């Protein structure tokens, strides 16, 4: 089973993903795509809060651009949190979404993928912001295509999205 969980910043998407994964078979591996640095104490505090919520039995892998290889190589249930930092870490926001979708489809275990929904926010004022929005939007659409279920989290509430309507 592949579940994509989308939501805006602070929407509760990671919390929803963690609750879902807690009901899935062990072992569970949390794949973090953003690693805090000493120069960003605010993000380090957010990461620490996420860690404190997770069961200690869950494994942890940190991934940069090589996300597909890590997803492919982990056994059991996987929680990827989240696709935005992965795309941002790729040169020119050129993430290898084909490799990621292939890895997701080939996995034997359940996979829950968290990502920011970028289509509901303010229009970015910079060209880099617009390129990032478009790149992450394309990644979200590609992952949604291979997902068995897609959730949208708004204000901590989960909406299960229907499959796209064929033209």
C-alpha cells in the first residue's frame, strides 16, 4: 500500500502520517529528508518535536537526493517525511521522480509519503520560488499517480481524495 499525505505548513500532515504508520506492520523506518543544521535552531526544534512524537522502536534513515535508493532498500513499513526538502536538495529542483515512483511501486512493504501541497499558497514572488512550487507540484502529481490512497490534511482534519476523473 502506498499512501500520499498532502497538506500545508502546520496542517497536521506529519501527525496524520505517524498515526497511520503506527497501525501498520513493524518494523517501521522513518525516512527524514531534512536534517537540521546548527545555523537553523527553529528547524532543529521542529525536528526534535517530530522525533519526540515517534516511537523509539522506529528506525531512522536520512536521505538527500538519493531518496529512491533508500526507499527501495528499506524493509518493512516506511514513512517518508517529506518530499519538499528532497526536491529542494536536488540541483535545480530536478528530483528523479521516476526513480522514486519506481521504488515506491517495487517495495513489498507499506509506504506513507508526506508532502507539502503547494498549489494552495501564495504565488511565489521569486523565480526560484515558482520553479520550486512547480517542481514539487509535479512530484506530488507523479506520486499521487502510483499511490493507492491520497489524503489532504487541513487543520488536522483528513480528507481522502478521490481518484482523478478520466477525460
